[in-house]
């Protein structure tokens, strides 16, 4: 099952479930009944599909549907939250009254009549998944498997996966603002296992975006297969680098996972409002060289982190976090924006209707600098060039991080030489940011299917960066 893009006016989709304007006003007034300062209703209807293949067999086909409403009541910095998977009016009102218990007075507020607002369309769909049969999805994953095997005889096993989802959300506010957003998503992955001379390795490559079937043009399919195979074969010949402190060059694109985790989370305003982020007292201060500009951008059309509106009903934007090395803004939801006396940045996000919104990244990017990538590599006498990372851990308060580099090269006398793999990169986020002394002019938004976790919630994100040189990081190689 897949949901088509609604063709009626905003709000009409949920009227089909009996959620009329009159019901919305009644539920909102229940949320405001104890004198809340603010409130919102978040309705969601989602359908998703997934097809996976391994060992020449389609081993799983899944379809799921989710439907419900979450209601948030705000008093100062405190939040009351409840949700209902039942859209009958009594269940919705009951949830709203439960959330309203956060408020302590009996001075209820009235709610305005809902009036539909307009939203942009950053993710137009040309070939909707509701028109794509399971048989076509199966054909796609089978073709990816066959092409991966054909690419090299050392490939012994291939797994292929294709998923799509569409979510229709409706956000209602006490002043009558009503927004409806259709949010498509798709993700595909090829994973290979190769063997040579008794050495066996596995690796994968995935792509994701807010799009329909048109996302999988020939070029993207071929790139996914080639990258999955080539990354796996790379590991067969790769070794370990020497251990110790050394210059590290981060490749454009996938290396931005380090930017996202080690730096981006520390700029989310709730951590700063609670003073648990190392950046809490750095607003307006220099935290990096003048080559470094970092933005969090929800407006990149079709990207996994794109949003027409955030989950509080605020327009998304391109937020400049660091400009020429100076910290200019945090990533704000409405609660943190009120605390700091600034406008929300359209960054209030939630995993689904069961969760309240919090400040979250969308697409975290370091923008281009003045240097050619070849110039950056040539500047390093002995160091490490990082191509991709598998995972990592970060301490938000102190900024300390440990990341697992999956693919890379030694840099010797300004040239890429021996392939290396499976290396821990250890450092401190703010310190690493301050040590970036060369920024390339090749910024690349990574196309992978990244999901960001925080407070038990996962949301889709994008990230990107150009090639950069960090003066020194700790590399956990061979002593």
C-alpha cells in the first residue's frame, strides 16, 4: 500500500476519517482547557513498503500502515504530551485533556476556527509509489543483484533492498493555522560480500531521497551498484595505518557524518538552553577559522532532510550556524526560540505522532572554501585520508568523539598511497573544528539514507561537506 499525494484542500484528507473542523476546534479547546500557553495537534497517516533480496531469493516483502494524532501542551519550558491511535472524537479529546494536565489553572482558552495555510513543494513526485506494483519493485532488486555479481567474480553474495514510504501530516495551532504536508521517502541499498585468498569482506552503499520511482534513474542505480562492489573489493586489499596523532583529510560528502555528530548536535538549542552543550556560552565567538561556514538547510529540494514545514507548522529555512568561523545561531524549535528571544528556525521535528517535537538537524553542511582538493592532499607529508565512516559516539557536553573509519588511504609525501580500513578516529568536536585549516571547493551533499537519533527518536537527515584538512587527530591504527 502507498498513499497518493492528496488532491483536495488542506485538511480534507483527515476529514475522511471524521476529523472535521468542528472536531479540531473541540480537541484544541480541550488541550487549552487548563490555561496552557501554547498547544498543537499533529495528525499523521503513513504507509510504507519494503522489498529485500538475498541468496537469489526475495526473502521479505513488508507493508505497514500507521495512523494517529499527538497533542502537545506547553507551559513555559514544560511539555505535556499524549497521543491516540483512535481518531474518534472522544479518544482525541481524552488525549488532549491528558496532555493539558501539565497546566495548573482552570482558565481555559478558546481556539480559533482552523484555516488552511499554504506550504511550498520541495519534494515533487513524478512517479508516485502508489502506482508502482510490488512486481516492479522485485524486478529492480533482482536487477541490482545480477549486476553486482556480474561486476566482479570475487563477489560471492549480494543483498538488495528497496523501501518507500509516504506520510500525510496535518498540524493545527490554537490561532487557527492549519497545514498539511505530503512527505514521500525512498531508500535503496546494495550490500556485497567478496572473497579472495581466504579473506572475506562485506560493504554496502545506499541512496535515499524524498521522491518517487523517478529517483532511480540509470545513473543512480549504476552508481549504487558500483560503489557497493568497489567498496567491498577495496577492503580485501586494505590494511591498518600507523597509530598516533597526525593530520587527517576528510573527503567531500560522506565524511560529513563527523560534522553532523561531533559538531551539529552541540548546536541544537535545547542542549544549549539546558547548558549541556559545549557551545552554550559561545554565541558570537570565534570557534573556527574564517574558512569555515556551516549551515543547517531544510530547503534542499528532494533531499532526505528536506521539509516544507517543520512539525510545529513553521516554515523551514537555511539557517547559518557558523559564518566565517563565528557562531551565529543555534538550531531552534519554538520553546528554545522563546527562551532566546529569537525566531524559530523551522527545526522542530518529531519521529511520528507518538513523540513531541524537539530541535533537530535537517541537512547539516559545511560550505565551500578556497582550496582545491588536490592542493589539500598535497599539503600533507604524512597523514590519513578518510573516505567513509561506519558509526561513532559523541559526548554532547564535552564534545569528545570516536568514529570508525571504514575506507581510507594513507597520505605520504602529498599523495594517496596505501588503502586502509577499520580505523578509530578520536578527537574533540570543538577542538577539531578549530583545527580545520584548509577547506576545499568541492562541497558534496551525501545521498545516503542517514537517520539521526536523539532522545529515542529517529528522523531522516542529510549532510555534506567539502574536502577539509584537520591539523591533527588521534588515529587508532597499528602501533
